[in-house]
C-alpha cells in the first residue's frame, strides 16, 4: 500500500493536483500500465483495507494534511480500493463470459459509495477546494457505471417477467441507477453553487459549469430535458459567480452547446443560434465530432432564423453532415419540392432521432420561395428603353399565375406523381409566401397575374 | 407494437407502460430507446486552449451560402423549368 500511496502523494503535490489525483482514482488502467488495477487490488483485502490505507496515509502525508483531511482521504481511497476490487472481479467475469447484472451492480454500488464519500468530505470542508474537479471526473464515471448497470438490469428483466408475477408491473424502473445518480450530481451542483468561501481563487464555484454539463448529459440520456431549464435558471440567478470568460474553454463550450441545444428543442431558435454560434466559434479545432454536433443543430437553426443554407465547403469538411444534409440542401437550393420531400422522408428516422425533423420540415417554405424566385428569374428582363444600359435593366415584375402553377406542378411531379395542384392552391401558396415576407408583391386576380416588387422582390436573396 | 402486445400479460403491461410514458412526454422514468453513445457531446481531450486553436482564426465567412444563385445554371431542374415556362410564354 505504501507504494500505491507514493503515487497518490506525487499526484497530490503536483502542479495540477485535481487532474493528477483523478488519474490516481481512475477506474481504468492507463494503456502504459494495463495491470495497474489488478496490482492495486492485490495490495489489500476487504477486511484490512481501511487500516492499510490509514497507516499509509498517516506515515506519508502527516506533514501535509490536517487530521480531518487524512481521515477524508483514508475513506475515499478505501472506497476506491473496494471499487477497484469489484471492477477487477467484473473484468475476470467478463473474460470467463459470465459478466452480468450482478457484476455491473457491484461495480456501480462501489463507485457510488466512492462518489458519495467524496461529496461528504468535500462538503464538511476536510478536503481542499480543488478536489471538486477530481469529484467531477469521479462523478462522470459514476454516470457511465450507472448506465452500464441499467443496461444489464434491462437485459436481465425479461427473464424475471417470464417467471410469472403477472401482477407485477415492472419491478425496477428502467434507468433506475442513472436516475439515482442525478440526485448525487445535484448534491455536487449545490456544493459548487453554494460555496461561500470569500476567496474566489479557492472557491468551488469554479466547478459549476463542469457539474452542470454532467447533469445536462444525464438529463438528455434520461429524456428529462425540461429539468435542464432549472439548472440554467439557477446559474443565471447566481449573481456572484466568476465571469463566464474566466472558466476553462472545455467547460464553456460544452455548456454553450447544451444551452443552445435546450433552446433548440424548445424551438427558441434565435436564442439557440446565439449559444450554438458561440460554442462553434470557441470549439477546440481538433474536436471534429463536437464541431459536427454543434453544426447538426446550428444548420437547421440558421435555416429558420436567417433562411440560410450551409456552403458546400462547410458540408464537405464533415462527411457525416454531408451525408445527413447534402441532398436536402441541394433540393432546397433548387426549389425542388418533390426532391425535398423525398430527402426529408428518407432521412426521417435519423432526423427524428436527432430532434431536427420538425425544424427541417419547416424549411419547405424556403424551397417554395426558391422555386418562385426561379420563375421570376426565368421571366427575364423588360426590353431596354431609350437611354437604359444593360446595367440598370429592369426584371419583368408581372408574371402570369399560370407560370407559377406550371412551376409548382413540375416541382411536385416525380416521385409522388399523383399530387395535382389546382389553381386555388397555387394562389394560396403564393399568398402564404407573401405573408411570410419571403416574397414582396400581390396577386391581381382579374389579370391572373402576380405583380412583384421592382426592388427586392425576394428579400435577402439578391433580387 | 401490436405484435408485442399479444405476448404474455406481463409483457403487455410493460408495453402499455411504455406507451403511457411516451404520451406523458416528460414522465420521470421514461423508458428510452437510448441515444447511441456516439451522439453525445464528447469530453474535450484538453481542458483549456488558446484562441488560435478555436474556430475564430478561420472566420465565419465560409460557413453560410451568401448567394442563392446556382453556380450551375445548366442544371437539369433549372433548365427544365425554363423550358416549361418558355412553352407557356409562347402560348400567351
């Protein structure tokens, strides 16, 4: 145990103790030392562990720690040893092909103990303030172990069903452990938010966004997204937090992404745009996956707020985004309604899963606008009058309804084919487009003409 | 869904419970078809980084299409549309 504690001591006294100690308390062996956990487990046993750790801590750390702190670490490290013991046993079971609910629960319970003990000793002030970041990482592992335990329980449950008990509605609800983890995370969150330490450099308030992000992830997994709003609200209401700009970028970008995503899901697209744009701008340039996720929401968002589409340059940079959106945006640009409908239908399962289907569906207006715009462009220019030059030629602004009707019929032909658009519907679609300010003009019914504005007939599109 | 509902009684109940939860929308213990792990925002490999390592130096000008005019005016759809309208133009 002395040797293991030497590792702890080095971590504790290093220049970044929070991360170093989190490495020491990691549930996974580092690649360069694959047998680390096994080795650590062999150092002690269930009965002796607390005494072993206590002795090692006291001989090594006496000069650096108060008695309270030594007691705190003794408990935390003993809990860690127990968790490692369960992890090693679970790994052995896995090698023998009998990993199941039991092992997953054991690992989860032991890690849950570790996390709770950590919380206890931080909140009673025994451990230094920076351990809040170590705790964040420990809590993140709790999240993963809870998910694993829930999965194993869900797998085991159908067996329990067939055993009888037709009156039993379901025993343990799904995601029981992850739901319980939320309560632990909330405790950690209030520990951060409510820290009254006067010295801001030593404040747990620096952990606020880190824990908030952990909770966001969990809420999304549990599909209780609405609870995230309370979190954002309590952060906004806390007036004495350090300035947002002073937090590490990893905390900020993740937070901005989730707040943007929450606004997006609530269809508050202008707010979503603000947050997602900031997340994009600050995102770590090498984190491709995260950049892709930000764009997955920012692209549909911009479509609604600005009627803009991404450049092919942007899409080409991200093969997954291109696969997801490429066709759709090609049809949007062209004003091809049936192509758009087809692409939307083909992508539907994935769009729904990513929660962007309804947003994308709303962009059908833009397809329509582009189609009408093409009719306008195709009508060409008025003949040149005396003194006019090529440069200030005027486009034809009176266009027969029949042209729009023909364009609509052409655009909706194809796949469906059976869709017949009657003249009333043509007028209706035109009127809607005008109403939505996508097009400036009016319908002259007695002349069966659409009269478009001479300047800016299609706002924001250059004509 | 209906196929599963014809199973044993217990199974039926579970399925019904699923349905109810979906309707309630925000029921706390809502059963999930979990988002695949790869859909989750990843932990950044580093905690903090400099402005040079953000998107800011690249600027935002290349992100959004400025023009709606197709670069390729000879594209099938546009050509087809123009042909179609030309036909109409002559009949007027």
